[in-house]
C-alpha cells in the first residue's frame, strides 16, 4: 500500500494526541499551541466529517517518525536522501481524493475548516502545498503557501516566500495567460519536507516531487487533475484546482510570520479562481499553525538544516547537529561542533550567517556536551563559555529578512532588507589546546545515563 497520511497516522498512533471532543474552529490555534506533540482533532463544530491534524514536525522525535529513523539521525538521514538523484514519478489513473469531486457551485472553500492562526488575522486561512508549472510544459514547482478564501471559489495565496513560484507566475503573466495551479493538503508528511526545500538551481534540474521518493522509499504516484493540466500526488486528502488570472491581485494578510510578528504586513497577492475541489471521505485537513513552537518553524527549517549540515561537514568540520531553534523564529541557528583548531568555529559561524535561507541573524556554536534542543543548556553554555570581548562578533548592514522587525527596508524590492548579524562562539577551546579544553569539562552525576528514574516509579 502506498504511503499516505492515513497510514502514517495509523503507524504512529502512539505519538499522536487524539482530541475526540468537538471543538470550535475559532479555538483550534489556541489548542494546537498547547499540545506540544502531534495532535488530531476528530470533530470541528460546523464542519461535519472533517478532522484537523498538526504538529507532525514539532521536534526531532516527531521528525524522526516522518523519516523512519531516530532523533539523532534525522539530519544525516535527510542529508543522504537529498544527496541522491531525483526519481521519476509514477502516473496512475485513480486517486483516493476522487471520492468526492466538487465543481461549479458545489466547490466551496468556506466548507473547509480553515481557521485564524493569530488573533489579528483578517480571515481564516488554509496552508497548502501548491503545484504550478512553467508555460509549454516546463519545469514544475512544489511549495507551501497560505491561502485566504475571499469567496466560495476565490482565494489569495501568499507567493512571497517562493522565488521559483514568483518566476513561474511572471512567465505566465508575460504571455497574458492564466496559470493553472493545484493546492494539495494531506499527504505523507515527507512530501512537506520537499515542499519546504529551496535551492537556487533546482527548478532547472528537478521538481521537488521527484525527490520525495528518496524520503519515503517508493515512487511517488501522481494523478491528473480534473480541471487543470497538472499532475498532483495521488494519495492526498484534499486537492484544490484553479487558475491564476494574469495581473489580478487582492490584499492578503497580515498574517503571523515564523518570527511571531505581523510582518511584512498586508500586501497585494495573486488570486486563485477555484475550478474544482476533490477530497477523500472523512478528510483530514493537515494544517500548520503559524505560531511559535508549532510546525511553522521546524518544518520550513528542516531541509535547510540538512543542507547546512552537509556543507559544513564537506568543509571538514566535525559538525554534529544544526538546529534553527523554534524559539528563534528561524532567525537563530545553533551549530553543534567539536572544534579542532583556533579560528575554525568563527569560520563556521560566518558561513552559517551567510546562508541564503533562512537567512539567520544570529549564529551560535556549542560543543558536543551541550543538548542542542535545550534552552537551559544553551543559556548555560553561553553564560559559562563566552567572553563577549573575544567570542562574540557583529556584522553590520548584512542582508536581512523582511519578517525581522529590526531589519531596515532598502530599495530593490519588498523583500530587500538589511540588519546587523552576530555570532557567538560558546564552544570549549579546540582540541589543539587540550589543557585549556579540559578546564571546561562539564560536571555530571556519577554513572549518568545508566539509570532512568521512571524505571523505579512502578
């Protein structure tokens, strides 16, 4: 049986918090942020038959389930999969989401349990993976977007975070033609990793869908859409088909960014005119709450953690982990490294700050004895291993991110901004100075790791 969202939920039932009581959609965001683990809402008031699922990437334990590995092997496993060549998708004729086909007046975006993520969101919104294609059967792009219904069959979609999608739409608009688009919700979560993946050259070389097979260990099956000339993942829960008319824009937002601010704010965005909605019986609306400690930060960071991990190790650094900490809103990246010699860690920090995405403003290096996922350990390491006059540096007027409220907008486009960046070396002295390194040996309890308290509570 092909891997889909339902088999993933069944296989990982021990980790998913199921909420059987009926909840109001207005409460979904507040409930999701309290869950702190994968969560499924079995009933949403006013939307019979629909379920809502979130937090499948909330931490390394959840990510390990997606990649069928263990938490400390998430990045090596993902890096290896991304390093393999793309594999062709497999076309099929029938898809489970064809159980319900809604066209014309039956297609109604307001019938989906979209919800407000932040308290000042102007309207309920939907997070979807969209598929679009260059004119003349060119390259295919697969990426995430926020869709905000502005009518039963019309929605704005936030195109700002996808440079490839912007380029594809520009090509259609230059020809004066409508762009076909399909918005996919509810696949095996491995698809979502590739929908969050972005490197400058991939559009000319492969579609992100062609890389999903490396993550799930089987060929991705695709099926033709009903009303637009596109192929979509066959084993989705919901597919929204439509056309994006050239030059049509409508104000979108503001919506909360991964940094938890309403920045860059409202902006004119393209509009999709829906031609069909298909969905499975009793569909699962897989969503990403865009507030802190949700999937919004870890999911969009994960493929880029793996890319940076690969690049740093290829440079010869003994890097153990890379983590865009969720509480940093993707603006802070922590690299766990065992430094070999003086100056090495600063080079690693500068390379981290120079990454194209997610364009962090703060890079912190920690040693192998520090728990990279622990805020307590991180503060302890900074407090006890950093001399600010020696181990901290600032890069003024560097390229920033428009979600950062400290960044200053500059000419050249709405997404152009500059800000200061800083690096903190919170590692121990390098291996080349063993005596100095020994001073920073961490005090641990005797026989640490040999016993677990919970074993004695029965």
